């Protein structure tokens, strides 16, 4: 696990830099906003019309995010109500944190290209720190307990992302940007479709010193999707993603991440009533932290196979069924070396009860050979009032958080507890979404989660503690445009009455953009967090604003600029045991995108 530079890793950055020079941007990078209602995939793992989705879910357009200068994934996720996405570890490149509906990072799940990448042993923080918006084609934030479809670590919700699909004639572009704190980035993309085969390829490299001593970061990444139709029934495809990054953690340690994900999949239209989907994936994530105290490292390897079947039983009744097998191995430098399997099945019914009223009911059973089995469920409904543009949705369901390998088996620093039980949760929400005219929409959802059997990992051995914990609050979203799409706006606000780890009572992110001409765009955005502590030392409330602009010089050349922390607010990302992590001051960045 001790990181050593290999010829492969050394050439990796060179290959990515070359790709950035030679590749092209996808057709999806058009600035025009989507006018059609987006499909939702995450709710049931199959594409569904938003009007039939009974869970609260936000679909983010990566192209719109990039037009606002939002390239870091963890910044972009704040555009969703119910979400606080930040880092409690440092500035750009540090491990990220995702707080959904008052829960912490360990209570939410990441699914990338159809494969689950996070669990209680390997949370999604590394992906949040390294993730970028320019190499994903879809971002969905599914909120509330989702154990009936996704299993463990979905008490807060699920972050669903996909590598883009190629389309159109072969084409693309390259983007360069430079700015404050010795920051430099380049990324390029190439995509197209030839006959029945589509392809997408992207790569990027970035580096920055950040605004503070000894916080340098550099990263290379790549993403690939190839898909083809082999006959009138079956479509097959594959994806590949890799990240190689290094972060100087304020001089305390040098952290290195090397991760890769590969998947293959097949979708077949067996009949007019039956669609069959199969998926297999392999993930590896190697993390090393070198400090004066020695090396701490973890090696994770995981493989999975799964299937999702969609059968139309009647015109108004659909059956969904799925099964999976997952094997993972985890090793660290403090004595843990374990390999375990889990497998399970799930089923769901989607019923159009009457016109404009849809209900869903889902059930999932899975077995963890590390500690036992779990049964989860969810029921929900949505009612659409077409005459007023109103949708009312609600649901109740269960989920859980399984013990980690360290909790169960311990390490050289402390014993584990093989008798631990999973944390369990029952949660509900009810919300309304209202269209106002043709171009405006407001949504509000009240939610509640009740968590029992929480695991206390320290002091060793870990135990399930008595008592309950609750998270509840209100999430509000507002978006739309004026003057024929000339002025656009978006607001995501979360009020937390109760939360884990003392999160902000109020959190909000807003943006407004204006197109003074067909070729230009200017805008302002801001994020506000009320006072909080993340379970550490108290942190004062703060508001950080940003400015962004772009100008389309020609059909092939666009200039863009952004000003982060525009008013140079002083704020803290985190403070634990008297050690404060400061946020970055004002940073100015400018770049160019060339299409051909």
C-alpha cells in the first residue's frame, strides 16, 4: 500500500495532458437549457417520468453547472435542496463531506455508472474530493431512506452519477484555465456516434497550491464510455474511469489516491412488456497518507454483478425485480485484512391507481456474511393536478448503516466487535411541487428520519448505543427564468430542526445569471451556512459569494472567467480540537474553450 511511483503512473499524467490537447467537447455542452422534463433514473434504477417518481430527487445538468464555473463536484451538489456539500478536511483536493437531510457522509451512498462505490468501510469522501462536473453526463441526488432499492448506507439518500453517452458526428474541444494560488487546469473531451456505436472519452489535469501553506494539490483523471447495438434486442456497453491525485494536508501528511472503475452492461427489450438489464463492475481504490508518524494506507477492491428486470403486467401496473452479488476486500496498514460477500434481491410495484395518481411499493432482502441479513421497505405515492401544475408526493421507508470492517474486526489499535448490529432508520417525507407559469417552479418538502442502534466506534471495542437520534427539517427549491431565458435563477435552501453532528440550522445556495447578448453570460452565486460545528469546535455563520462570466467569441471559441469568494469573506471550513481549517480567500480564474 505504500505509494511508489511506477512507470504506468508516471506516464498517466502525460497521456491525460496529451488527451486534453487533442480531444473535443461533447454535443451536450450546448448552453441552451433543457426544456423537456428530465427523466429520473435513480428512484428505481430504471428511467422513469418525473411525474411518476414518488421520492424527492433533484436532477442537475452538468453543462449548466459548468456554464456557472462550477467544476468541482462537491460545490455543484449544493444546488440541490436538502444537501450540504463541503469539506471538513481542507480546500481543493481534500476529502469531501456530503450531508443529506441532516445525516453525515457515512449515511449516504454513491452509485457511479450503475455500481455502488461506497459503504460503511469506504465512504464517498474521496470521490467528493476528486470529482469534477466536466466528465459526468448525469447527476441525481435522491433523498430520504432508500434501503428498499439500494440497501445499506442510504439513510440520507443516494448520489447517482453516470459517464456521458456519446452522440452526433465526431467532435469535441479543449478547455484551459489558470488563476490564483498558482492554479492551472486543462481538460478535453471527444465523442460521437458511428453507425450503431457511440463513444465518449475525456481526460483532465489540474494543480493548485490552494490559499494556505502546504496545501498543494494535483490530479489527473479520465473517463470513457463505449456503447453499441448488437441486434434489434440487445445494446451492450462499457465504461472506465480513473483518478490519480495527491494532496499536501497542511504539512501533516501527503495524501495520495489512486482509483479506477470499470463496468460492462447489457440492456435487452425481450418483448413489448419486458425489458432486461444486466451489469457487472470492478472497483479499486488505493489510498496512502504519509506523515512523520509513518504511513497509513488502505486498499479496497470490489466486484459486483446485478440485474434489473422491468415487466409491464397491465397498462397501469409495472413489476420491477432485481438481484445482486457483491464481493469486497479491504486491507489497511494497521492490521485489518478482510474479504466478505453480500447478496440480495429486491422487488417493486409501480401502480397507476387512477389518472394522475401513482403509487410504489418496494421490498429488499440482503445478506451480509460479515454480520447478518437485512430487510428494508418503502411505499410512496405522487398525485399530479394537471390544471394547476401541482404535484404532491410523499413516502415512508426504512434503511440501515452496516458496521464497517474496522468496527467488526478491529485493528492493531483496538479490538472489534463481531456482535454489532446495523444502525437502522425509518424515515418519511411529504412535499409539494408547483409550476408557476411556463418557466418557474417551486418545491417544498418536510422530512424526518428516526435512527436507532447507532454505532459508537471509540473507545474500542465499538458498541451499539442506547437511545435514538432524529433528523428533520424542511427543504425548499426554486428555479426558473425570465424574459425568454435571458435571466435564469436557482435557489436551494435547507432548514434543519434536528441533525447529526451539529449541522447548520439554515443552509442556502442561490445563483442568478443574465444573458445581455446571445454570446455573453454574467452571473452571481452565493452559499450561506448558519453557525455549526460538524461535531467539533463552534464555527460562525458565513456567506461566500462568487461571480462568473463567459463570452462566445466565435462559434468555436469561448472565453470564461470566475471570481471565487468575491468579497473575500473570512470563514472556517472546520475546527477540531482547536485546529482550524480556513476557507480560501478571493481567487480569480480565466480560461478558454476551443471547439472543433
